[in-house]
C-alpha cells in the first residue's frame, strides 16, 4: 500500500512541473499588462515625440 502511494506521487511530478511553468507564465503576463496600463500613456507620448522629430 505504501509503495503504491509513493509511486502515485512520483508519477505526478511532470504535471507539477508543467503547472509551475504555467503559473510563472501567468505571473509574467500579469506584470506585463499592469506595466503597460501604468506606463502606456508615457510610452505613447515618448514615441509620438520621437516620431514628430523624425
């Protein structure tokens, strides 16, 4: 019984790694969206100024 339980946990390691990568990717996406929301107008202004000077 104990060996079957240990084998069950050993099988789930690949799924756990995939879930961790998905969580990291989701966190990076959330940070990028928040950064764009706060800095979007500033970046747009800077790019407009550069475009007008060219």
